[in-house]
C-alpha cells in the first residue's frame, strides 16, 4: 500500500521520498510567487529564505537574524525621563519629538539589514505546473511541465540551506543587496523602508570561482557578514548548499565558507533526513482538527512559521524575523524588536501549543541582556530596578520613536508576563528561581522606586501612556496612570507575591502585597466599560487594545465573576460600537482571543476568519492592511509583520482549551456548528498535556498527561466523568480535582 501511495505521489512530485508526503495544508499553487513577501518561507530561527520569481529568475532571498546595523540612535543620549516630564508639564513637547521621535524616521539606522539572494536562470525551463511548500517537512518543491524539479530546505539547527535541481544546465548567481545604489537613495519612511544606500556602506566584495561564490559585506563599526554558495553535479542533478555567517555571533569561529564545506561533506540526503526528523518531532508536539478548513489551514501555517522563526538559542522574533525585505529597501519599521505589542503577541501561541522549547528564545534573550536593560533603566529613569526599551536593537539598545511607548515605564512588566507563563506551563522550579521571579521582582522594584504618591495616599506614575493612542503627540502622555500601565503594574505585584510564596520567601510576599494595596483599581465608566485613564473614555476605533490588557492577556479581570463579566461585556460592547475602521490585522486576532475568553465561539471564529481571508497574503503572511479592498478596515496597505499571524494561532487555541486561572476548561468557546473537533497534547498551566475529542457535538473523552505532578483541576460543567488512571478524585463546585504524580496519565469519559 505504501509503495502504491508513493508511486502515485511520484507522478505529482517526482522527488517524493520517504517522509516527503504532501499535506492538505501545504502552501501550493500552479505558479511561482512574484513578490518577495509572497515567497515560500523557509527558516530555522537564525537563517531564512523566501522562494519566488523575479524578472524571470527563480530567486531565494536569504537572511540571518543577527544581520544588524547597531549604530546608536542619534540624539537619544540627550533624552531622559526627567526632561520628558519637564517638557510635557510646560506644554513644550517639540524638543522631545526632535530628540526621541525624529531620528527614528530620519536616520536609516539602527536597523535590521538583508543578506543576499540566490538566482537561478529558469528561462529555458518552460511552464511551472506546481509550486509547493511541504510544511510537515520544511521542504519547498517546484515542478515544471518538462519534468524538471527544484527542491530547497534549511537545516533545522545549522546555518545552512540546500537546493537541488534535477536539471543540470542551470546557472547559479549570488546577488548582493545594492548598498551603493545611486537610484535608490530616497528617504521614504519607517513603514515603506528607506533605501539601503542611505546606510553609507561600501559595496562588499564578490568572489566568483567555478561552482563557488562568496560575498563579504562590511557594515557599521567593524561589523561584517559573509554569504557563500557552492554546488556540484551529482547523478545528473545540480546540488548546492548556502550559508550566511556574521561576526556578530561572537561565539562562532566558523565562516559561511566553512559551513558550506561541512554541509557538502555531510551531503544533501543526510541533511534532508535530519530536517525531516526535526520537523516530525516539532509537529508531534500538538495537533488539532476542526470543521472550519480556512481556520484549520491557517493554524497549521502559523505553527509552521513559528517553527521557522523560533529557537531557544536564537534572537527573539522581530517584526519580520528572518524574512527581511528583498526590495532594495530596509524592512518596514526597520525590522526591529517592538515590545509594545509585536514581540508579546508573537509568543502567545507557544504555550498551549506545547512549543516551549522554541519560546525559550525570548526569555533567554531577555535574561542575557539584563545588564544592558538595568544600565539603561538607571540612566534614562534615574532609578534602580529593571525596565526595557519598548523599541530596541538586537543588543537591547533603545531606538526611540514615539517615546510614549518606546520609553514606556511598564515594558518590562508586559515582558515579565512571558517569564510567568513559561514557569506556569513548565513548572520548572530552577527557571522560577533563577529567571522568572528575579525579572518580575526587579520590575516591581523599579515601579516602587519610580512611582509617586498622590494626595489621597495612592501611587501613580509621573506620566503614563496607552499604546498607541494619540500616536506621538504630547496628548499621548497621560497625567494619571492609564489602565494599560495600571494593569501591568497590578498584575506584576500580584505575581511577584505569588512567585515569592512559591519560593518560600514570605517577607517578599508581604512587601509586594503591601505595594499592590497602594495602587488604585482599573478605571471604568458608569456603564462599566474600561477607560483609557481616569475620566478619559475609549475615544474611537483604534488598532491597539492596550486599555483592555487587564482582560487579555493578563487576565486580572475574570469573566466568570459578576464584576469581571460586567466590565468585560461593557468594554467589548463599546469596542464593537466604535467599529473596525482603524484596525489592522493583529486587532482581529486579539479580538478573537478576547471573545474566546468570554466563551463566545461564534464571534471568535468570525474574527479569525476575517484575519485569515482579508489580512494575509497567499503565503499566509500577515500584512497589517485589509486586502479585501477596505471591507473591514480603512488601512489597506501591506507592510508585512508576524505578530498577527501568531496571535491568530493563540486565538484558535483559546477556543479549544483554557487554563489561565489554573482550572482546565476543554472546548470553552466553540461555535454551535462545530460538532466534530479534536486536539492532541495542548499544554496547560500546571504542565499538563491534554487531548480531547468532540463527536456529534458531544464530548467523547479527555486524556491528560501530568508532566510534573500536582493537583489536576478540570471544570466538568454539568458532566459526570468516569475517571481512569487514578483511584482518588473529588468534585468541588463542579471542579474535578485529581492529585497526580509525574508522568501519570488520566482518561476521562463522560458517563452516559
């Protein structure tokens, strides 16, 4: 039977081999993409490629995560919080914009920079009949009518990519970025991306030898990177490997020439087998099946992209990660690390999808750069403790731009949410002790030092903001603490006390509880809707739901309590009334997460469907603007960023399982029409792996693996369960409680 299947597949995909089985959610087309941002994406967290067609050539746009121009942002050294406060209070904000905002738009750097491209002359190949990305294997395949095929993949852990043409008469060309392009020196703006020539680089050196090309590009202040490609004829096919290395990776002594040489020694087949094994293991972490083919396909494509851009030992996910623009310009918004939403949303799906090994890249990078963040906190705010620039470079330096958010005093608190989630989903006590608690503790210390006491004895921030309301005007600085900042502060003190208690540090528990009591509760209007700040309502349709951070993701407003329900319902009603005209793609993904928290499956699915069908390109990339002609939003532009993609995946997972209060809820937010649903090994807080099946609209069973032991709590609703795998269980207020041991497996089946 397997032989018959593979024989059939060989007719469609001549390079079919064991493990290379097409999947119904693969990216597939009868033609090649013709834009870089629609290319077939490959990646391993450090290097990436986009496969597309340009000017009749097959093109691989090559990138690496640590290709950065790290020159300091001009004028930022002249700016500190005391000056901002002084100018805001004197209604003289122009100097702040000149020092903090203008350089981001005016100057091309600091910025992420592109790598290079490989081109293959396919003019003689004729008609393309299939362009496909096999997401289960991380393998791109292109087939021509004449029978020729092209395959490409990136090694999952090494900085090496491969290509294979089963057609020997193909010319290979390495195309460097045009850093000295006299025709592209326009200033543009941060969304469009400025011309590469504005960086002022000398064009690098290109060394062409038989079957081998190497390009070395010098950058700013001694930085350089190297791109190499080498190929050979094997059994009538053209096989080659490429690599990008940088001298920013100080722990690496290997050059791209070395990496390619080692790859050729291992061989195409060995690296392909290793790639297939890695992706097989990655996909084994979790899966799902739902009756909505659009949403299911989008989820699998999001999981694939996450596997391309995240590793424990690579930089965090930037705006475009390892797919920098290949259009002669710098990437949108300089491809930077945006910590006022973009980074945070990008990691939302990693927890319940059971991909914490990849998620570690964020917390590892943040932990490694703590000294830089602490020094910046002392210099900019004049206080001890920990905060992080809202917009920063690869090495953690501030970049400025809209300083209300890029210099916000609560950035480290929202990032601390990810340290907390990593602890809750892994129950890794060493991580709790060494990384999670110290991060949240030191941010809480900073807020204690930075905040001031009001006349009524309560605490507030000297100035506050709510991304990205009122853009970069002086109005965006609030005189009273916004609900955005307040939600982060209250959450941080709550969790600092919780984690201190977990570690047995009761002195710190008392300290943080005392600090929490000094802060006001979230501000609401007479209807119960969340305000931006005391006396300032949510004014109009807006892309960023920063005022609702306390609902999701922080969850300090619990929809299952009467007071929480009243506030959430009123806030969502107002959000709906103001409409979506000023939303971008990630807004719909975030809206879906909010609806899922409310148990509103129909509305959550509809928001996800709008995102998938109107805010994504054919290759699934999120492009901010409405590609349905302004049907859902007045924004119709198309700058590519990733956070909307990954927030989409998180939203669908929230519909299937929730555990944010330590109680597991299975299928908490499904549309009524979803009668056949299943998932395997979605992870919950407490380090439980859960699988569940819904058949004909009825729960069939729930399987749980307790990774670390501890009490398992499941909301059973009105169901009675037969419990298998445990002899002791009890029910308390409809919560099924089972004490588990590490590795214990539990099976729950509803009684008839």
